[in-house]
C-alpha cells in the first residue's frame, strides 16, 4: 500500500474511477460476434454476483461465456482479476475451444 500511495496521483485515480461510473455497454451486447469470456469472483464487492447483472448480460452475447469463481483462499475480492493463477484454467479452456477465431462477415 505504501508503494501504491507513493506512486499514485490522486487526480488520476479519481479520473479513472469517475470515468467508469456511467459506463454501460448493455445497449449493444447482441452486436458482439467474437467469443467473449467474462469472469467474476464470488467475493467481488464492486461487481457483486448476487445482483445477477453480468450473468444476465452474458446471455445476450451470442458466443459469450460467464464464469463465476467461488470464494476461496486464492480469491481477492474485486482484485481477483489481477491474480491470473485463479482464473488461468478457465482462460486456457476458453482459448482452446475458440482459437483460432476468424470473424465472419
């Protein structure tokens, strides 16, 4: 935390947080044609799976797959996305089943 605080500009951090506060891609989810993998952890406090938002949205993505990683000693709440060891197997399986992908016109 000391390193992070020493190297983080408060204005930059606020800009990053505020810039995502009204982001909503839901209007055009059906237009996604590429395979899409969405992974969340059950202990994510920013995007809690109990709300069902991501799960419902992914049903609208033609080639979408939603994975919920159960809470464990390996998960880190919202920061689980930075711990590849937690979701590596899911990504490898996804890539194995979807590569190479060539978009169809």
